[in-house]
C-alpha cells in the first residue's frame, strides 16, 4: 500500500480498534470493551472521513484539530458524511476517554486506535512513532480527499478543508 490519492479505492484489510459509546459507559472513568472497526468494509457503503492526529489530549489536536469536527457535525452530515473516525497511535482506552472528555454522545464521531500505526505506516503518513496529522474522505469505497499536513498546525486536515472538498 502507498499514499492514498483522490480516485483510489480504499485499501483492503484496514481496521482500527475502538470502544463504542453506550449510555451505560458514558462516564470518563468507565472503560468499555474494545472492538474491531473494519474500516475497509465500513467505507464500502458509506461516506466516511478519517482524521488522524499525533495524539489524544495533545495541544494542537485538542485545541485546534478536533473542535472543528465537533462544531461542524451538522455541516458534515449535510454533505452526506455518515461517520468521522478520529485515529491516533494511542490505545483504544485513551481514545475512548478523549471522546468522552469532548462530550461525544454517539458513534457519529468515533475515536479509534491505529494500533502499532498499521494503517498510517502502510500509507507512509507517520510522524516518528505517532500518526501524522492528515484527513482522508472516502465515499462508498473511493478516496475523494486525502491530505497530510506538511507544516505545524491544521490547514489541510481540518474540518473546514475537508468540508470544502466534499
């Protein structure tokens, strides 16, 4: 696998690990049970945005990157997005806590682990031992947007940039 470009089919065998939101486990100290999210299968029949961040709770990720997607849920849905998957190299427990800390209440935005950077390494978009900052939009199996940040900050991978390309 190599860098994904617009027009490419989303690759096979891509999965992440996440803990689904449930009302019973809404408290940030509730752990939940991690499950596999088969991204390759899920994106075949949906419009999905994958947002990669270097780390949960880190300054730019928390203050600049994630808020745009949370604030633009209605705009994303209006563009036909079925789900946003926020991935990082953190384990699924940390990612779940990050979602809860940001008051997510359903699985429109899921917080998943790119375990051992399997996906990010496969497309060549890592930042040392972390995922790079990037966004990929997939519409029914086809990549319609893919961009990786080359500088500090959130330019091409933020919600506004993604919305402009949907």
